[in-house]
């Protein structure tokens, strides 16, 4: 029934919830009251889920401000001189922005809207740029902090900090594999390469992007250092992102330059060739420096430059109520409601499966068939790859994780390793038709048809499939770092 409703065009959350409730009313001895109690108990017992709205809000502030432009400038300065350098820089920028947003679609929008246009301007095929960004954007849910990892940790009661640590090395490897593939393709096709920008430009662009990248330190350092719980770290990330966007970069709020409103930042051919993007530079909070040059005080009557906080100290209060802040809160609220609605309905389906003891039956059947860890992981990958084509990652994890987790524990599979396998499968699902979310987002950003985006993304999808096989059968890729930093995982069966 779930699949039938999805085919008819019903939203994912409604398809899952309605199917579960109909099953309860017709075939099960359970009641709607038990469903309500289960939902309350599930959310009441998993405070980790409270981190999701704050991570979404932090990503919204970072996406609204000029963080993406600064990150891309830094990425181009570092690798823009290589063959296919702008495409490689796009992957590098996706990796950096993914560590700030925790969201694949947000990464595609923030980075793709700039990089795809720039690649087209210097002669790269538009399809090439769209395919690269569509695939690289999936790193948003693999590199920490990741909303999907938070959902998995809350569903099966494992450490969020461990999940975040486990995603670091796989995320770097996945990004590195995409970069190597792009480099080989660029050498083969003799694609354009930029000029070496020099260490000075790397230093300037790195300093300009510093405050945005510090968000990763606030979140991950706070969690791993024992300063914050994951939920507290998410709340701190939202506040930090608000301060950076309004008072340091001043890309939004009362200190924003008036002439920037509604004007997107674009790459120029000259900026790509020199590895320097036409973007705003760093500016001190109080000094009022020129954001383009980093020198000199901004004139109070120049609307093209951000306003100094010294000239407008009331911004410390008005920024909290500014229309830009209201818009960010509204957009983040819509995303949060949509995601939590899907998770809530997935919890209803989880309740139905538990009432019918389906996880126990599946566990007994698979163990009776003599499935070992290797074949079990093949089955898990197939289930997730198929499900990922039709469902949103968080909802699918809430449904599938409780089914496969008991079997994995019986077979001695590390729960953190299993979580990373599930996240990588969700990555592939986001760029697989018919409902891969990144495909739709890339289609809008690149102004291309869905079919064209699918064809563009398909060659690079093979890289992620190879990476999935590596992650599945080399557990140390995902377990080495959390074990080294936090000790071995203790699982109570």
C-alpha cells in the first residue's frame, strides 16, 4: 500500500502513516491509542532528535550568508590550477560546506548555484558540472555533523558522537575518489585548468572562510570534548551561525550592504583563471573593513559596503527581529516540520512492525537460512538501494534500522559500521531516479531537465557504488577513528 500511494503521487509521510493506520484498523489487534502512546514515548525517549531543528537552522543561516562563496574561493585557490580544477574545487567545496550544513540538498544549492555557472563560463560542459555537483552534494549526509546520522543514532540508541567520528574518514575517502575520477577525466578530455593563485591567495581565502569553518570545531569539538551533548552542540551551532552571518560576514540582517540584496554572486572567467572569485572578502566585526579588499574603513554613506557595528550598535538587538532572520526561521521551520512529519509517520510504521513481531521473524528466518555477515550485508544494501529510490533518507532509516539492527548484532557487525553503510546507501538513493532529491535540486539549480541530470550524474554514480562496496567490507574505514578516540563500542544485546 505504501508503494501504491507513492506511485499515485502521495507525499512520503502520508503514504507511510496512512498505510500503517489502515493496517492497524483492519488487520491488527492494536489500537490508534497505542500508536499515539508510541509516538509520544519515542520522541520523549530520544532527546537526540531535538538536535535536528537546530542543525537545520544552522544550515539555513550558513546558506543565506556568503559562507558558500568564501568556501568556493578557498577551494579554487587550493586546487583550481589542476586539470579539471574548477570541478575538483566544486567537490572540495561540497565537502567543506557539507561539514557545516549536514544536508545534501542545501549543499547542492549553495555550491552548485555558483560552481555550475562558473564551469560553464570557462568552457566545461554543463552536464559535466551538474553531474559532479549532484554526486558531490551527497557528502552532506556523510560528513559530520549529519542529520541522517542523528536519526540513525536516535533510532537504534548508539552514540551520536561515535557516528560523527565514523563519518570523517569515509567522507574524505568518498570526496577523494570523486576528485581522482574528475582529474583522470579532465586529463583524458583535456579540460581547462586555472592558474596557480599562490600561497598568499590561499591564506587570504582561508582566513576569509575561517569563521564559517569554525562551526565544525564548535559542534564536533564540543561533542568529542565532552563540553556539549549533541543537542546542546546543535543549539550552539545555530547561535554561532546566526552571529557569523549577521555580525562577522554581515551578509544578512541590519548590517548587510544594501546593494547585495537580491544579487547573486557569480563566477567570472577571469576569477576562475586566477583562482580568485569575485566575492566579498573578510571583514572585522567592529572595524568596518572593505569586504572586497580587506583594507580601509567602510564609509557610512556607501550602500555597497556592510555597515560597521560601531556605527549601528542597535543591530545587536534588531538583528534578532530583522526580516532576513524571520525568513531564515520560516524556511528552517518548514523544512523541520516536513522532516519531522516523515519521521513521525515512520515511527508509526515501526510500531506496526514491532506489534506484528516482524523484526523477530526476519531475524529468525535469516539466521535459519545460514546467512553470514557477507551475504547479510548484501541483502541490507539491496533493501536500502531499492528503498532509497522512493523514500526520504531519514524516514527509510527509521523503518529499516530496527529490522536489520538485531540481525547485525547477532552476526557480530559493529552498529557504527552498520550506520555508515546505511548512510552511504542513502547517499546513492538521493541521486537515483525516480525520486532522488538531489536530482530535483540539481535540475532546478542548473536549469536542466530531470532526464539530462540523471544522464549527467550516472557516470559518477559508479564511483559511489565502488565506495559503498569498500565501506561495506572494510569495517575499519568507519570504525577505526571512533574506536581510537572513544574506545571500543559497548553493545548490550
